[in-house]
């Protein structure tokens, strides 16, 4: 069944069940991936998936929902029935409605959808990449985690009010994670991930080079003294932190009491005036961009922090109604609708007078810790309390030398971190989760040796 | 052709699918596969969320799909699909064969039909009618969130319930033919407490497998008291000072340290990748002699228990470490093929869209002889980790765990609560430092995410003492 036929099927089945109001979201995907091990194919995967989520409104205007992978005629009817039953338990205190923007025009861009290259080409390319990475340095002994994949998917939203949206895309990903070993030293690992609209868009050579350079750069390591340090966050690690504490910008989290912000926080000063943060799902560099969210609301660029002050929250239909504003295109589709950011863009505002611009990671000669990548976010972040304690990969720069930090954590509080930003470098870098420059923060605790 | 009469052109749950499955497997073998495995599932899930004094979400879901795995020598091709028709399954086999670039030759593997049928689902078919209704679940969750409301410092109360019912059919070219029904129920309670600038949280999760009545028997008052007390104890806690120190890890979920720090490194997938320091250490001492560690899938009702694994093998009780000596690895079919370690009934996957991999089930450190007080009394300056949060292990064996509820130990006594602690180390270095094991082994349910998705597991241990570990803090 295609998406138009599904809409017709749902409409007819809903009529037969006397359900006048419904909406649905569906996704259809075909994915192909390969893994290799020392030149040999290890696992080759293909999957065909379809997921349908249907919401119905009963006579009391309470919402029920069901999700299924069975998109047959009988599956659709069963899903509507189950959603109808679930609607008896719908939330009376926070009623969900259709997004008022579900029929607004969406920004149509070239989806840059590519054709499949096929599993054999994936395998050939990954084999070659593994060989090149192994040959790049004598200490690199294996590439234990590797994969090359391509995905083709279509997403649909439609409702009984006549809204219908769909888009289809392709995406490819390459990851190479190398392991290096030297005599009498602990093994060290690092890697790189690259995304593209298709496999031919991925810069494989740069992925190999990044993975190799990163891994080799950690070969000379040392423990770090537990203390407070001047920190330089890489673009990737700063975006990791911002995403981990994105409940600060999230209206759903505020209503649920799990955010550090509250309804009246708009305008609150969180950081240096030099900091701007946007959520920009439609950014041209965002390969996973979606023109609409789970409720059919168009995706758009939204300023979250403007010159250090909280500017906007991200919303679903229901949170927007409660906050007396409009949905922002960040909703999922659920019984209780989730809200999440799309793609964070961090940049320097025009107000830079309080920045220490001499702090540039490529030339600064003083002592600082460079945090390349933060790990174990699920374990070390307490978003509702604002605290974090996270292992990281990085280097200590001292006396003009750089040495990899062995097994250490950085700990702190997100509000403290934002308030103690001492420099925002000028040059932004594109990562898989957004765009950011290097960010410098003073006086964060690092635990290494006692 | 093994069966001349194909009775159905689609997999039908509750019916005999033998002929169709045999035809598909024979088709794969005929095309040159060394081994063909078909995993088919039908799911019926439900989740309910209570927040404060209201039900805010009821989310049923159902679905079905198949995962087809073809082995040729040591490589494998895996295809998953929602199409359970004969045509769809045949197409998936063809796709897997093509991916592996298999060329038909005269020497074919022999397939003698699905002659080893085992039906583990017989007494389980009634479960779907025995699990609590949404109405029952809602009432009990609301009672539990009400029980969390013990003072005005509690600003957020949540109770969540999730039920997963999975019907599976597993058939493979070695004759394995298995049906099973799995039931998992889990319930979690969470609070956030706040007073002026102070904030704390508390959470507990409970879970069972194969016990439809278990949620009804769950003591929600006791659970709510536990969560409430934890949040109150931590509300005004200071941040812990970072450093190297001895720690006592509490029983139950304290076992996450072994799961993450050591258990993952004993999975054959880690040997395949060359990422475990314990490869080639069989029968060598890798831990303190006080440590005996077990992984099994047979404890009745435990969250990680199974009647049969996702490759059709009954789970065994595997003694991984005996008195500090490494005795066994956790292995699945691919692990046995690629590393030589015999399968242990540990081939597990989140659902049909993942190929099975060697995964832990109920994993715990066996009980020792000491009381909890013995352990604490032996420390003059250290940390007691009463409740652990999540953790992870890196590619070279380094691990970290968040301590959800911790107390300083001073001169053999528990003193002030402390927050913000993280335990950091490497398995190879920490295992020899587990010097004392208590006599109070208890298990706790959890979810483990890894190569084959998120699976239900149990972690566990008695109270244990680690002589020295890095504690991350402020």
C-alpha cells in the first residue's frame, strides 16, 4: 500500500467505526549495511520496515493511540480499534488537538535523494577503507567497529481534516573506529563518523584520516591530576552537552517538572552575551532534515538563546496552546506527545566584549584541557538537576605539548558551564548533530588521578 | 522438495507453519547457504504512564516481522522484513544469498527437515488473558504515585508500566523448530524533590518475565517509600570530592558494575572484535579469589530468564568466573562459529530486525560470607554506593557508572549522603580488587543496549567491597 492508499484505508475503517477524527504518521524504510573484519565481509544486513501510528479522538474528544508494523487492511482496522479502546484512558487534563499549522505550506527543498549503490559496492568501499586505515599507522591493529550503510525512507503525516504531507529521502553513513596498540601500553581507540545523502557523497578519505589521526593522537597518554581546569570543548562535545540539557528549552519538560527552566524563564540570562543558540532542522548541512514534525507542523529555524538570554522554547501543539503560542515543529506523535530539538546551531553573537579572544585552541600556549568527545551521556547527565559527570576523550595542553588524557571525567553544572564561557571561537564546524565553534569554559572539575 | 503440499502461503501464528518454513529453508540451502535461520515474531505490547494523579498516556502497539539469517563459512547475511508471506520470505532469502555473493555449487549442505520441534508456548497461551487490564494497571499506578506524595518537597511523581508479549517461531537448517511466548512486565517509579536551590531525584524499576500476575502482587507502598526516602536522603547532599578510594557497592542493581565492567567483555562478540582483555585468559586468574560470577537464563521469573534463546537453544547456567578464575565465555551461534566457544543459550535480540548476538541474561556475582556491616567496618575512609544509575563500557574496557545514592564511610560507619559521584575504571584492574563479597545476593531488572538492540536482563550481586577505585566528583 502506498501512503495515499493507507490514508484511504484509514478513512474508510474509521468511518466504519464511527470515528470522525483521526490522524496518523507512517514511515517506510529500506536499509542496507555492511561490516567487515580484516578484509572479509562479517555481516551484511538489509531491512524493510514499516511503522504506522494512528491517533483517534473519541466522542469525548479524548485521544487514543496505537502503533503497528502491520499495515494490512486488517492491521489498520485492528489499530483503529485498539486506539479507540485506549482513548477511554485519554488525558482529560491536557487534550491534544491537530496542529493548527498542519496544512500550512512547508518549505520544499531538493531532497537530494540518491539511488542505492547496492550491497556489493558498500562492501567494496568498506573493505578498502579498512585496509587504508590499518595501513595508515603501524600501531593501528584493528578496526573493531566499522560500518557503511545506506537508507531510503518515506515519512507521512495525514489527518481527517484533510492534511497530508509526505517526503522521501536517502541517507548514508560511514563509521570507522580503530584500535591502536603499542608495547607496554594500554590499547587506545578512537574513530570518525561521516554522513551523506548517498554513499557517493561521503568523504571516505577524510573519515579514514580523521579516525587514524584521532587514534594515533591518543597513543601517548598520561593520567591527569584531579583539579579544576580551563576547558576547550570541541564543537562535537559542546553540542553533546547542549543536547543533553535541551530540556532547558523544552516546553514539555517544563510542564513535566523535569526542566531547569520554568514558564517564566524566557528572557533569563543564561550565559555570556556572545552566545547564540538556534535549533535549525532545515539547515542545509542537516542531512536528516525533515520538513515537518510528527504532528505535521512545518519545521523552522528557532532562536533558543539570543545574546546569552533564553529566547524561545520548543513546542508541540498542546504545549504551545498551554503557553499561548504556536507549535514550533518539534513534536513527535504519541499518546503523550514528546518534544525534542532537531539540529542545534551554536554561534557567536555580535556582543563579544567579555570574551577572551586570545583563547584559540590552535595557537593558545597556556595550560588547558581539550575535550574532544564526551561519553556515556545516558549515565552521567542529570538533566533535571543540571549536573553532569562524564568520561571524555581529550588532551592536556601544557608547556607547549599535548598529551592524551587517560581515563578521566569532567563534572559540573550546566548553568555554571554556560555562565563561565570565556570564549567562543569564530570558526564553526559541522558535526553529525549540529554546528558549533570551539567553546572555552573556565574552572571545570576533572577527575583523573587522586 | 521436502514437502509436496504447501498448505499456506503466509506464516500464521497459532497454526502449523512447518511446511512453509521447510520450503523456505530448503530454498536457501539449495542456493548454496551453509546455514539458514528464520526468526518470526508477533508482538502485543502495552504501556501506561501515570503522572501526579492522572493517567497521561496509554500506548498499545502490535506488529510482526521476520529476520532471516544466512551463513556462508564465517560470514552472515541478515534480512528483516514485515512481509510474512511466502513470497516475502523467499525474497528475503534471495536477498541474503545475493548479498553474500553465494554461488551454487554441487556440494550442498544437507537439510533433513524441521524434525526437532519443541513447543515452549503451550502453557503460555493463556497469559494474554491473565495479564492485568489497562484499567487495573491504571488504578495501581495511580495508587503508587499517590503513595509518593509524602511531603511538599516532592514536585514530580511518575509511575510507568510496560508489558511486552512476544510470540516467536524459530526454525533453522539444523532441524531446530521452536515456538515460544515471552512475557515481560516492568514498572518504574520516579520522583523529583526540590527545596529552594536543592534538587534530587529517586527512581526504582521492578520487572519480571513469564509471570502474568506479578504486577498485581507488586508492593507499590514499599516501593514508593523506598523511592521517597532515597530522594529525601539526597536532597541536601553535598557533591562528593573526587579521588581514589575504597567503595562498598550495594546488592541488587550494584551488580551493574559487573555487567558493564566485565560481563560485556566475556561476550564472544568482543572476542570477535578483539576488544576484550580476557581473550586467551581461559582458566587464568582475572579476578580476586573471592569472586565467582554467573550468567544464566533459568531463574524463574527473573527479567533476563528465557525458556529458549533467540536461536532455539535452551539457556544454560554458565559459571563465568569461579574463585577468580575465568571459566567460560557467553556465546551464540556466530560466536561459536567464529571463536570456537560453545553456545550457551545466549543468542538474543531485541526483535526480528536484529540478528541475534551473544548477550547476558541474569548475570550476578555469587554470595560470599560477609555481612554488609563487615564490609563497611573494614573501611576508614571511602564511599558506600547504595543505589547505582546507568553505566557504560568503552571499546578498550574502560567503564563508568553514575552513583544515584551515595554515602561517605568514615571510620567504618556510614555518614553524610553525597551526590555527583561516578565510578571510573577498567575491568582488568578492578576485578582483582573486589576483595569481599557479602552474603546478601539479590537481583534487579534492567535493560541492556548493545549490538543486537535492547534486551531484558537481570544484574545482581551481594554487597561487595572494591579496595580502590577512581571516584569522579567535583
